[in-house]
C-alpha cells in the first residue's frame, strides 16, 4: 500500500522531481519547440460513440422508442461530465447535486464512487442522475470524498451500456482506485492491442479502461506517479478525476486542454472539481481556477492545499480548448476556459447583427435552448424585440405513439411548438447555435412558415461545421455535414429560409482576441491540432454511416433529424 510511503508533500515532490514541472505550462510552452504528436493512432470503435440506432419499431411502425436527445440529433453531442469532491462529510450528496447540474453533458448513465475507512463503494446505473440515485443509495455511499460521472450511451443494449458507465474501479497490488473520464483517447486501439498482447483482459468497450490497465501495470508505488506514467502514454482529450482507497483525490487534464475542468472550494474547505462551474454553484463552492492543460492536482491529508504538478511530456506548444463548449455544450451560467459562456454567446449574437442584419425585420426568436443567449445579443444590437416564437417541451418521454395518419415533422413538433401570435405576418429572424446536417433547420423553417411567418431569416452563431471531431464530441461523418457539401446559398435553399448567415470565422477569432490561438477550430477548418490517422478517420466515418443507413433502412414513418 502507498499509504505510508509519502509522509509529507515535500517528500512527494522530491520523488516526482524528475517527472514533473513545477511551473505552469504557459511559461514552458513559450520557450520550447516541440515535435508534434506521433501519428500512431488507430481506429476508434463504434462503442466509443453513441449508437444512434437505439430505436425500436413494432410491426405497424407506430411505436417509436428513442433516445431522450434523439430529437436534437442534428447537433453535436458532448460525451460526459465529471465531478470530484474532497473533504466534506456529505460528499456523496454533494456529488449527486453536482452531477445533476451537469446533466446536460450526459443523460444515459450516471455513477459515483466514494471512500470511507479505506473501502471503496461504487454505484452506477442507466438513466438520469435522479433515476440512478435516491436517498437509500446515497446512504450506501459514505465518506468525505467522492467522484462522479454522467455520460451518453455508447451501445444499443442496456446490459452492454451499463458496463461502460463510469466511474470505473480497479484493484492493483498497491490498492484500489476509481476513475471518471471526459474526453476521448485517439490512440485507444493501439494501447488496447498492446495491453491485450501482454495479457490484459478488458471487460468494457470504453477507452477509459486502458487507463486502469496502464496504471495496474505500473511499478511506481506512489499513486501520482502511476497516473503520470499512464498520461504520458495517452493521446487525445481527457479531463479525469481519480480517488484512492487511502484517501487521495487526483484531477488531471490533457496537455492540449481540449475538455474543461475547474476547481472550487466550499466554505468548510472542501475541494471540488467539475467539468463546469455551474456544478460548483450548485454545491455552493467558490470557483478558484481551471485545472491547467497538462496539470495534475493532488489532494490528500499531507497538505492543507492541493499540490499542483505538470506533465513533463508530451507537451504541445499551446492549449487547444474546444470552442464548441462556448457555442453549444456548456451551460450559459458557467465559466469555461476562463470565460463566461453567457457573455461569449451574447457577443456572438451581436456580431451576427452587425455583419448580417435583416432590413425591416419585426421580431428576433431563438431555437431553444442553446440559441437563446445569442438571439438576445442579436436583438439587443439591432433594437428589434426578442420574443419566444418557439416553445420547447421539456417533458418529452422516451416512447411515442404516432397516429396511423402520418404527421409531417413529427419528431421536431414533439420538442418545439411555434407561437402563432408572435409569428403571424412577421418578418422573423431565427438564431440558432449551429447547423450540422440541416434537416432539423429545414423542418423548423417550414414549421414557422406554416405558423404564419411572412419571411424566415436564419442566423447561425458559429461558423459552418465542415469536419468531424475526434476529441470526445460525437459529430456525424464528414459527408453528412451539410456545410462540407454545400455553400451558404445552397444550404439556404435546402432549408427553405429567405436568407442565411453564419458567424464569420475572422470575426469569431477577433472577438477572442489574443486567446484565439488557444482554441481548437478543427470542426470549422478541418485542421486538427492532433491529427487522427487515416485508419481512425475511416473507421469512425464508417461507423457513423452505418448507424445513419440503419435508420434509413428502418423505413418511413420514423421521425428522423438525421
């Protein structure tokens, strides 16, 4: 056991001195020219991506069972959110609340791991946080430290899906530990093949399991060193939290900083890590800072303060945080990558209003919920009133019975309802955060015109998406991205809008100022900070195409937003 090996923070630091840097990566990166990551990536299996074919249709094709977010499937999807809490006697209940605040990042499964008296307890399940946990289950998770996870599904079958719900727990000769991960390892298949060749047996299809095996094979007795050794072998996106049976909590973020991870503190001194600051707000923790790209933060009883260490390798020249967190994924009340999400989206709307105004428009509306703040910015800049022209239903269940007489755009109408009093006879500007395939946008435009809108002008608060993401975001294959196949005028005709404009990339970067180089724009440019291999790209695209084609094969009468 590693319990008595490190008696103090200073001794731990000395043991790690050859592997870590004690200053922030921003200083380090500016002074060293580094080689790009080796392109030794292989494919990512379909199990690492959400299965869009998770629907069941009976013989009459009237009963439709679909993913809760299936109606939003014309949007990219975040994979998951993580939470870590140290030093609070109600850790499991606080973790539960924090996971609830992160529910928008994953709605197919949730899990939690706690530690008390060197015993690790774990509960995972399928469904929302409130479905998985109740008072009785939280009572079974005692202790003053916890990690938690919310995720989207990665397999069609619930039994297979449950195996992939995190946090994962593993035992090694140095003790047991748990891990929760947000992101995606682009060299997962290579690492898995190498580990299996050495005798490792995998029980899930999640890329996170490679971390368990890498750490279990490490000869380092100090837990922090085992984490660091594993991270040095990983390529891609990861924000992870670990907990050990001997009372350590570790948070670590990949050197590119693709996915967010923040740290806060409660009034009683408890340390809280989370994917977004909205989770800190929920548990009344004060936001202190981000976990920096390439940083590992260790919290244990050897020091009153978290110990900060930095990965020595691999090290990219600068961070590449996911800009889509500010466009779509994160909650508007969160601070992500050091910036207010609300302020970013409001500014995106103002830029659209300045560069793509609509002369004589009567009303500005949003595609809820993610388009609302940008629409408010657009309306404020133009002086045109913002109104709720579309009402979103938050009570859509998982199973729908469609009448025998087919209803056009059934899937969209289940989620969005136009307000005729706002739209009738009006020249309407509709603000949305993005267009992926364009099918949902076309249905929305048609629905608005059927509700009486005289003209519909679409304004998109992001640049056109032309490339898939390989860093933990589920996007369609490149061929399905409408902006990859059509120019703006062709898209306008496809969706049936009277005009269409996207947020210009140059204005987008100008808004970010000197920080614009610290963001990843691969989905807008096709230029990847960490290039996937050809095999990996082809495999992911084949997987995405196969699920897409399966839905088409199922036949007519199915509400599809593909």
